[in-house]
């Protein structure tokens, strides 16, 4: 049985990946992985029986191991693993330790664990697509935990691509910037006017460009021109300049737009 696994499938970018991968030829099922069963069942109602809800907390060793056992029991081949699971980070606030740890465990450890769980069920020509963030390009004061977790995922993806090269398994890391999804909603009825943020893009565009990059075997994907520019600017500019830009342009712009101290 050939399957696609999408983590963080319940909404946003993950849901868009499911929508676009329904067209993939030779796939029997798409496993929509997430923590909330009710949300996953809604995906099945919307997209049909090809989408199989799989309740799994990727921050739990036992839960990920149970998913691996399920793969073995069903003799599944993972044609695509698309890791979209992620948490919203806070900045300019005293973030509680559980929230900080949850950010690291989900964005970095959980997605990495899913790779190790699925690789034994992958073969030549299969794909791993990890969704990191443009936040992984530079230090982000006051949003440091989130950025660090995305750095870990991006560098892991880069190294894993070399490890799996001889097996013919392709690894791509997508690094979107601002994306217009429900993650930008903080309180009931209150949504960020995200269209005012610089270089904002859509979940549909991120999924489309990420899939295209993965098919071409690219190691990294830049879903927008701004992100592509930022990658090279942060690569060659002094760290002090990059940090100043973040603190005084990007973060301050967000605060002016949203009048808040929360950043996704």
C-alpha cells in the first residue's frame, strides 16, 4: 500500500498539502496526522475516504512508535512524508517553560522523530518534505526558541539529504516566511491584517512551490521572492545588521500592524 503522510494536517499549510496531494498518482491513502481527532475527521468529510485520520502526538515517543507499528502492520510504503506540524511562538513576553519546550519538541524533535519513524518504510524515489521557516536563517531576539527550533529542522534536513542520497530518497526543506493561515488568529474574532505584512504569501502557494521543489530534488525551497532574498542577505550580511533589521523592521512592523506582542 502506497501512502502519503502529512503531519500538522488539521489546517493551514498541512491541509493545503493534503488538498494538492490528492491528485498524486499511485497513492492509496493519505494519512492525516494530528493530535485532535475531531479536526482530522473533518478532513475526511471534506476530501473523502482517501484521507485517513491518524491521531498522533509527534512530541510523544510512544505515539510516534505506535504510528511506526501501524506502518509495519499495514505493510505500507511511505511515498511522501510531509512534516508541517508546528507551534506558534511568543515574543517580547515572559514565556512559560512548558510553552517553550512544546515549541522545541514539536517544531524540531517531533518532526525529526517522524523522519526516523518513516524512513524504514521508504524506497528509492520517495520524498521527505520538512516545512521549516525563514526564521531559521538568522537569530531572532525575543523569538529565539521558535527560530532555534526551525534552525534544527533545516540543518537536520540538510544532513539527512546526504545520508539518504545513496538510497535515492530525496529530502527537501521548505522555508516560508509570513503565511496567511488561521495561525495568525490569536483571540476569538480577532485576526491579524496579515496582508499588510511584508512578503506575505498563502498556504496554497507554499504547498505548490514546496511540492515542485521536492519533485526536482532541491534541498531547500523558498516559497516567495522575499524569503529567497532574505536567505542570501542573512547568509552574507553581518549578524549585527541582520538582528537589527529583525528587531527594528520586521518585528516592529508586526507590532504596528497587530498592536500586539505575539508572533507566529
